[in-house]
C-alpha cells in the first residue's frame, strides 16, 4: 500500500508511524478480523446505541433517586419491546420469495425475521453466480468448488468453497459465517447444487450452522457462540438460570394462549372457565404475597412513566438549540406583538376620551330639555 501510494518517495523504505500501525493490524484491519465474531457491529455502534437510548430517559440534572427510577423505566421499556418482538416473530410467518426452496422454508421456521431476511437476500444473490467444481484432489477428502460472478466479461467476487459431505461441513474463503453467523451466498450456492443432485443433508441448513442467538428460541436456551463458548447463567440456584424477565415471558405466553381460546369459546364455557380462572388467580396471589419479600418487589421494573422527548445532543440537557432563521422569526413576532399592544393601548385611550366627551354632551342636552 505504501509503495503504491508513494512510488517516488523514500517513505516506502521505512516510516516509524506506519511500521507501528502495521504491528497492530490485527486490531483494526478487516482482513485479520474475519475470524472474529462481530455480528456485523462497528466498533462504537454498541456504545452509541446505548447512549442514545439512555439519553431519552436520563438527564444530567436528575438526582440519585430519579436516576434509578428512570433507569428502571428504561429497562422495563426495553423488556417490553423485546417481548413484543418475540411474540410477533412467533405469531407470524415471514414472506418467502421462492416458496419451493427447502433451504428458505427451513430458515423461515427457525430464524428471527431479521436474520431470515439476510439469508433470503444471500440466497437470491446466489442466483447470478456461476459454480465450477475443482479437479484437484485434497488429502483431507474435501471437495472444492469455485464460485464467481461474471461482470463485463470478467470474474468478480471469486471464492473457493470446500465441502465435506459426510460431516456437512462447508468452508468459504469470505468467512462471512465466522464474522456474522449467517451463511454466505457462496456456501448457499454449493448447498443448492448438492441438494439438487440428491444430497438430502444439503437441502436444509445443518445444525452447526444455526447459531442459537439468531433463532426464535434464543431466549429460552443457552446462547452458544461460534467458538463454542456459552454465556454465563444466573448465579441463583432457586432461579435455575431464569430471571424475573424469563418467568414473566413464560407466564405471559401461557396466559395469552388461554385468553385467545377463551375469547373464541361460547358464553357458557367462557363464564365457567372465567370463574375457575378468578379462583385460581386469587389463591395464587394470596400464596405468593406471603413469599415475596420487599427486596423482590424492588427488583420488579417500574412502569407507568412517560417517555421523554429526544433532546438535541448539542443542548446538553437545556433548551433546544435554535437556528439563526428561527431566532429571527421569533424576534419579528415579538416586535409585532409589541406594536399590536401599543395600538390597543392607544385605541383604548381614544375610546375612553370619546366616551367622556359624549357623556358631557348628553348632560348639556339634558339641561336644555
């Protein structure tokens, strides 16, 4: 890169800053980050998203009590949106552009709508790619395929995919799965070819290419990363790895299903089971109220607080920043209002003076009469 950018300079012989930058290339260059799972997030994307959400609820002038109250409201709002997204994803079926594709049908059943859209996009892009089997024999028994696209009579996006049919293992040079956890178009192209030739194992996505974090049941299982690491479980033995949010979701899902069935029942069955439900709820509330401590009640998210309007980042929690044109319009409005008030005062004085003159004239007329 240095020799191409500075062909006629001595900088290519050795530059201290560039040499130091090259030593840390594993931390900033995307070429060396293809083996790291990033889920497609940028370096500061997580912190910027968190700051934007927190800014809606918290202000610099809040004291410690208001901080915890509004922060609890923030958590409750995030949990509510997450629960709504899970419910909508499980109650709806994503649109499949190619209904006869077994890979897309399998992906629509297990992945969330967002991840399914990414897989379907890769599947559709793979339509325009050309696949060619490599003739060289490898010692490890894997078969090589060359995947490329033709643009202006030239090859582009050329990649080699290695396949082991016995273990349903695919390895692509682009390493998109290693980085995003989603099958790339090159791997999908090979799977479609093998599936069309009778390989049943390639007509659906293999289990080791399905990350639990991208599935509809991700919140009900332990999340396993690409490298096999498992996220930390809850430290409490009584919770058995489930927190308040998890138990709340399970209870809500069961009650939602019950409410749907009761709403479609006839009047007799509805009144019957509504009485049973009220009795069970009253007994459960009485029994649970004796076991829930005050500390447990404090851990329940606080709801009912209104969402604050998003403020301008340049305002620093103060009044919204105003442009020069807006200030000029407001100044003209203030001057116009002042002129109108002065006109009203003058008009009122003239009216009072004319009223007094008319009253004197009436008195003079009364004397003559």
